C-alpha cells in the first residue's frame, strides 16, 4: 500500500510521517521552556496565538543530535530547525526535526525487523540509496504523556 509522507531527517537518519496527520510545517523560532517538563520536551512554541508543546525527537528516540560534517567536525546548526505540527490523541503537538527532505509517496513499506520493538515505527522503506523509517505519530507519545503535557501547560 502506498502512502504520501513528509520525509525529514534527525541527524543522519531519515524518517517519514504520513502527510494526512501533519497539520502544518514551520521553521522553528523562539521556544519557551516549560518548568518540570520531561527531558524530551523542548518547550512551547506559539502558532497563531496557540501554545503547542514541542517534542525533541532526538531525545525521544535516543538519537545523538550532533552530526558530522564532511570536514569531520561537529555541527549543530541543522539541529531542530523545523517543527511538524500534528494531532496526537486529540491534542496539537509539534515534533522538532532537523531538515525537511521531501514530500513523496512511499511504496513497498515492509514491517520493521523483529528486533525493532518500538511501537512508533510503522515500517521501513529500502530505497536504492537510503532507508526511510515510517513513523506512527500517535505512538510516539502515549495518551497519558499527552495528558501530562496538557497539565504542565495549564499550570
């Protein structure tokens, strides 16, 4: 089954989210810190007057945010450049990503290898030059985590 997705990068890896769950894509500006928030929460961003929690997928997925440049030096300038605004468990949530790569139709999505047990990985696409991991946004955060974020924001 083919699905249209937004492809983005975190470090050197590429991921995809179905385009039908992405409400908006925005370049990241100012992020306000939320006291006592979980480590994977960058803070709040404001989109048209609405505060939206921003999730750092590097932290959530355990990915090293530092990438190597072609010269071999560390560079963080591409880290968390964009936010994908989605709806998770009935709430708007932003996912911080490094770079947007493309919008494309993914075909031949295969289940993740049996050793990959993360519920948010919906499949893998092997292209001739790279691998794209298809994510299930609703599985990145559990409903109680979204509820907890809502409580942090309302206080």
